[in-house]
């Protein structure tokens, strides 16, 4: 099982939440917008990491998997915090 398929459901949920937040942020505070921009940087770093992992198929997948879990968790929690703050 490749890295992307392991996290397919989580990625789909994060993309949906991210898209919803983009639409709602115009009503939010500057602090929330700043936090969103910080998370966007992490999101783009994550996308670059996934692209690099695809190219390096022999990389230690266990280490990459654990790092991916941590990063996705941090991004998810941050997006949820912003969403909850917008309510």
C-alpha cells in the first residue's frame, strides 16, 4: 500500500475542510486568517513532501508514515480550531 492510499480518507476530509474555511475566512478575525496562512504553509510543505516521497519509492516508509500522521494531525486540528472559532 502506498503512502497516499494510506491517508486517502484523511486527505479528502482535510481538503474539504480547507475549502470550507477559505469561503468563511473573509468573516473571521485577522488572528484566524494569520493562523490559516500558517497552516497553508504547512499544507503546501506536506504536498511537496508527498511529491518527493513518490519519487523516492525506497525511502523508509514507516518513518514517512509517522511524520505524515503527525503533520496531518496538526493541520487537521488547526483547521478545526479555525472552523470552530468562526461559528
